[in-house]
C-alpha cells in the first residue's frame, strides 16, 4: 500500500508490475480490495494502479460532496506522482463514472476505457430521487442500508452460491465512513451525461453489462452505444460481474488489454 496527499487528504493506492499502465477504479461502497483476484493476472504484462476513491477504503474524505470531477482530479494527481502519462482505465459502476469524467478532463492520458456495469448517462429524475432516499436511509440506519445495498447488487439466483463472497463484500462496504457514502451519493446524483465520449473518443472502448443487473437497465444501457465503435460484452448475471462472472471477465479484460 502506498499513499499521497491530495488537497491535504490522504489517498491510498497500490502499484504493481511493469508495462502499459492500467488504472482500476472501484464502485460505490467498494474499495481497491475488490480487484484482489485480478492483480496477479493483470500485472504479468502491465503496470496495475489501483486507487481507493475519495471517502472509500483508506482514502480520506475531501468534503461533503465528492463530484466525479473531484475524483478524476485526484486520480490524475496519483498518476502525476507516478509519472504515468498514458493509461487504460477500467471502472466498475461509480468507478466508470469517474473514468468518464477523467476522459473528459484529461483526454490525452487515455489509452483505452472499459465501463464495467456502468453507464455514460446521467441520473434520471427517478434515480436522483432514489439517491435522496438513500442518503436519508443511510443516515437513519447505516448498517442496514449498507448490507441491503450490497445484497441487491447480485443476481438473485447467485445469492446462495455466492453467500460467502457477498458477506465479504458487505464487510468491506461497512468500512466506508458515513461521510464517504453521502458524499458519493451526492456526487453521483449531479454527475454529467457523457454519452458523447462513447461516440467520438479515438481510443478502444468496451462496455460490459449484466443481463440481470438490478441497478442498470440492460436495454437502456445498450441504447447508449448504438452506432458507436464501443465493443459490447454481456454476462447473464447482475451488477457484480467481477464476482459473478470472474473467470470469463478476466479473459475478456486480458484480451482487451492485448489489443492495446
């Protein structure tokens, strides 16, 4: 584990391997430990940078709202510290929103982009309302909110099979401070629509979706890459492809990295 200070805020990250830089960004209520089963495979031929986003894992909170731009600027600071000029970004869920904000702010750094169970579109009015409800819920009963939020991310059919893994994800999620959770929800709620990046960016891009994702509607998600060059990969399960479809996902990502 390594750390830097960004705007007087401690940021936690790891740096493994040599070669093309890959930046792995976790989702809401996750931290860099979500990628633990991927490091060995990815770092054989690449330099793998994994970062705890603001208010998650061992990275401190910067404020009461962590915008996707705040997160992207922080990631840029880590890469600057490591003297990395170009990188491939793989972002799960909220990590995808951060990767898109980064791509808009620092297009010259982008070598490739993978959105894993994520979307380029901003929140609908309904989703914004759900974020507001989530903020109230987590303030009222932190533990119940976190535990229920995690369970809902998995395809119902997998919950028994992956009971041990789900419990581990919940344990990691419960390390996220209340301020970090609220700041992330506020930031996701006001994030910009960046669908245009999927149609006009010059680097290779991939969108990975779960057919039974309870967070992102599959059909609506397909619509954003219509008439684009974005490669689509579909898995039969939920929002947590990195656990639910681990073996297949590894192969898909390693093949994507080989082409860059």
